[in-house]
């Protein structure tokens, strides 16, 4: 919650460099620049009609005393002016809204397209909530900027500059008097108001902290009760809420003082302007209607000057949001996944479909800890290879390499006899299907999750995959069958059911290379037996690489590679490895059996 609000309130100083970074967003407005400039025209016209309104009101006041016949004519001018302002304001809002929505839709699409092309290492260093916040909230800030803040800034600047010019034209003496009094009051009000806003933020932060205490204690209520810490949690919440109340009371005192200052300052300056104006009327230097117009213009200018502070704060947030969005767009992508490689994958001068040659690797977050060291491994076409070893030996890293999620520091990885870099990552991944230990399903229907393996599959193919993966039995027990919603991350299904859906998805893809990463390690004996039966169907007549701890999963593999400390230390069939006296694999098997 705090992180989310912090992102929304991020502000940057408005510098020339910051303005240049915001200007980069213009590339998304350029296709709609015709409508954008129409919106700007309507903005200027609506500001102009707003400035003309007080002048006509002043003439109406003067006409009531000097030329009563002109009252109706001036009133008709005012009516036309109001109508024009309504039309111009409508046009301004419509055109800015159209441009903004189209431009930001394009920006969101570009940002999401860029995100899904970023390497997996990027997502290991970022929270998903932070990224979705960038995609929604930060772009929402930009939406407010283009539809409201930027037009409002331009409008207020036009009113201030134009209003001061008209005031000077009306009476230079009264203008100088007003500028000597009103801006000082407004400046003090802005400073006072910013202090109150900062204090209000501290109240919000304290309130958010108290809410976090509630969230944490209630989400872990079983632990709270088990350790009889109810009174401790009550006391923590009591202290937090007292702090909120104390801050809020002090904030109330400041707001009361601010309200009194506004009454004295703004109304006092207005009285001073009227007093000076009436003295000029008494000497014949000003007409009553001109004073009437002057007072309204002063109100316009004062309101605009006061509003600029708020607009400035919103623009600061927009710059922060823009730099955050551009920061993601500047991240280097893994590869352009929109490009579909057409390279043939025939074997070239090699009997192996996959080969690791002296691969060294350490994760970027832990560069001093080598995970793979001079790693060598060959996989023949159609072979079932099991990779076995203790935790932390590098088994899952091998899977990361096969999926091209990671790149070797030294050494080479070959597919079909050619260096992996010869092929696009998308091309190679299309040849593979992956069934991980922790299956994460999409929060849609069972059918949609199976279809992810082949979105163009027919109903018959989906039904066949569900049947061969031993999923159809439990699917048919659901009232909605294949259309059953699985919930977020598949929470409505058991571990074994999720594994079978993942297997059905892999079957539908019909891959050349199958990657099984601890696919049965977290299942009970009954579920494992059902899943294992489905896996045997899936592995039939295709190259399969299996990471597993359980003997039942690996003993039927054609070859077994035992990995320790990032190296293959034993390689062979189950029988061959069991015949090695004091072999590491043999010890592993004995630990499984006894």
C-alpha cells in the first residue's frame, strides 16, 4: 500500500532535461496531432472569451448609468459570449480527451509489448505489482496531465498574462497597486498551503501504517492466537491510531489558521483594491464599470495564480511518472518476439540435438558464485535423459539454459549442431514444452489453459489432450467441465490436477523437446502415479530432459546425468550407474530406498 501510494506521489524537479524527457511522449501524440492542435485552438479561444466576459460586464454597469438603451445590446453580447465559451470549452475537452485516450492506449500497448519481450532476469529484480502500477497508475498520471493539467496550465497563463494586460489598459495606477498587494498574499497562501499538504501526507502515511498493522495481524491471525499475542497487537494498533489522531488534530489547527489567513488576506486585498478604485472614481480617473471589471479580472488572476501551484505539483508527478515509464521502455529487450524465425532445424554435423560444451555460468545477482563449471552434456534425438543431483547443484539452471532464459559466461550451447545464438529464442522455444514443478495456471478456464499449448487446436484435439493427460476424469466432475474457471494461479485445483493440465498443454503443443522440471516432486503417491502415467505418454518418441529426485521418475530414463557442484560427475543408464562401486548415484538410490 505504501509503495503504491509512493509511486503515485513521485515528483521530479521541472528542469529542461526533465521537460525533454516528457517531450519523448509526444511520439505517441504525433499520429493525432491534427486533433491536438484543434484542442489547443479551442483552449485559446475559450480563454479569450473568458477574458472578454468581465469587460462586457463593466460596460453593462456603465451603460446602466450613462446609456440605458445599450443595456439590452450588451446583454445580448454577453449571452453570445457565454454560448461561444460553452462551445469552445466543449471542443477543448473533447479533442484533448480523444487525443489523450488514443495516445495513452498506444503507449500502454507499446509498454506491455516491451515488457513481455524483456529477459527473465529483469522480472527477477522487479515486483509484478510495481510493473502493473507503472502500466496503470503512472500512465493514469500522464492521462490527467494531457487532459487536465497541461491545458489548465496554458489556460491559467493566458488568463494571467492577458488579464494583467487588460488591467493595465484599464488603469495602470490601480494595476500597480493590485500587483503590489495581491501576489504577496497569494504567494504566502501557496507556501502555507504546501506546508498543510505535506502535513496531510504525514497523516495519510500514519493512517496507512495503522492499516498495515491490521492487515498483517488479520492475515496471520492463526499465528497471533497460537502465540497468544492478541494484547500485543492491540497495543501496537492503539499506539498507531493515537499517532494518527494527534497528527490529524494538529493538521486541523493548521487548516483553521489557513482559513483565517485566506479570509483576512484575500478579502483584505480585495477591500484594498476596491478602496483604491473608489478613490480613483472620485477623482474621475476611473468609471464604476471599469472598477467592476477590474475586481473580476483581479479575481480571475488571483485564482489562476493560486491554481498554478497545484498544476505545477501535478506536472512534477507527471515528470516522475514519465521517467519511470521511459525507464522501462529503455530496458534492453531479450529479442523482438514479433519476428518469427523460419530457420530449418535439421541436424548439422552432429549426432546430438542438444550439447553443452564447457559452460561456465553465475547468476548476475551472484556473480562470484559459479553455478555451472565446465559443464558438458550431450542429448541425442529421441533420448530420455534424467538429470539428478542434490539441491543447489545446478539442475534447474540447466533448464534455464535450455529455454534460453540465461546465457553462458564461457562455453557454448548447441542445438541441432549449431550454436544456440544461430536461432532466435522464439524459434527454439517453439520446439519445446515445459512442465515445471510449480505449475502456474492463468486465472481463466481449464480449456483456455490447455489451449495455451496450441491456440489453434480443435475441440477434438483439446479433448484428446485432456484424456491422454488423465485430466478428463476430474474435469468431467465439474459442472462446467472444460469451461470451469480455475481461479487466480489455478488456486481452485489441487497440485496433481494442475500438473495434469500442464501436461495436457504440453501434449497439445506436440513438442520436439520436452522439459520436465521436478514435475512430480510435490505430489502424494496416488497423484504421482496418475501424473507419471500421463508423463510416460507425453515422453513417448520425443527427446525428454527430466529433472527429478524420486527414483521412480528417473530409473526408466535412457541415460542419467548426476550433477554435483555444477558438473556432471556420473553419466550412464540406471544399471550402469548402479554398477559403479561407491558411486554417488548409487548412494542417492540407497537413500531413496531406505
